[in-house]
């Protein structure tokens, strides 16, 4: 699951370099059918990616998921919503710049309007007054900007501790971190400790919001790695199109776009369950 905020983006370059270095040693299949499958799914580094995926899964089960459960148990939903709104508000400079780079004038106006409204009337961004006023939240990053400019996604990657991405999106995350003025301010004022707090809170909050969705997908998937890869690509394609059926249509969004269950996983997440534990399946009744 990709979720690093701007604080963690500077580390993506190092993780990307590690992944590409190790990927050079990855064994490509020699069987023609297996090789064709590799090219079709654009995952030539699958052996390495699966190894990193298993590492991330272990870290999630041992550290991140328990933290997310504790976070939901201790922090009331209203406060969690305020924290998410505040973290989203801090992302405004990066979102605005990418709106402008993509030529999205209306969305850039909405980004400025949301920031001004929520900062002034929403207690520094804790209360999402802008959404109540009809200015909906949207996210943009430099990976999406590169896609709008016609840059190909490149091979699928799973980075240690950062999750699923691609070459284009990993580079985009690094650029976002380099141009984020809020990140520089936090590091200047509070040092690396402040940056770590922001990133950790962003990550734990995201994981808590998507707790049930990820648990359900993990439990229902025959191959969780392949399901995550497919869901990530669908989510990113939807984000690049800004939800539009026709990417060249500057008009409104379609009434509904159906994707796989994990498409609800994003920066903001879906906090749709007070109970963090997945529902247990009922045992079938014994045969008479």
C-alpha cells in the first residue's frame, strides 16, 4: 500500500536506487510463456518485488497494523478526522504546484480556496469547512503530473517500507519531497524528529483509516501480491484521470466508476468501521 506523505518522499530515492540495484540481479524467466506474462503485467522485477512485499507484510502485521488498531481504540473518530484534515492541509503547496503544472486552473483555484477556508475558519485545517461549502478535497502529486505530460509509468516496483509504486511515481514522490516548503519548515524548526513525527502520524492514520479494507482484501485474495498490484494500478489510473472517464474531458466527474474493492484506498482512506477486527466467517452447519 502506497501511503508515504511528503516527509517520507526524500527517502524514496534511496529505496528506489536499492530496488533497481537488486532488480538488476533478478532472474528473468527463460520459458517463452513466462516471459510473455512478465511483459504483459509490466512486472519484470517480480521475484524481487515479491520478496520486498513479504518484508512489508511482516512489518505491517508486527508493527503497523497493531499501531493502527491502538490508534483507533485510543483516538476518537472525530479527532482522527481532524488530524487527517490537518495533515491534508499541510500538503496544499505540493498539491497546488502540481495542479498548475498540469494546467488544472479550476482545481488550483479550489486548492487555494480550501486552504484559505480551512486554515482561517477551520482551526488551522482541523475542521474541513471547505467541503461543507462545496469545495471538495483532491490530491495531486508529481507522479500524476509526469503521467499527464506523457511519461510512461515504467516497471512496477515494491519498495521496502514504502509499498507499491512504479519508476515514474517513485521519482515523482522524490520530487514532491524536494519541493515541499512545509517539509523544509518542519525540519528547520523541529529537526528530523519533527519530520519523523509527521510521517509516522500520516502513516498510522492512513493505515487506521484503511484497516478494514486491507484486512478484507488480504483475507479474500488468492494472491494478495497480485491483487495489490492490480488495485494500485487501477487507483493510480483513476487519480491521473482525476476520476474522469475521458481523460481529455475537462468537465465533471461521472456518476460512478466501479473498481475493485481496494480502489477506496488512498491518501485519505475510508474509515468505515469502528471495529478494527475483520468479521469472522460463520462455520457451515454440520451435515445431518
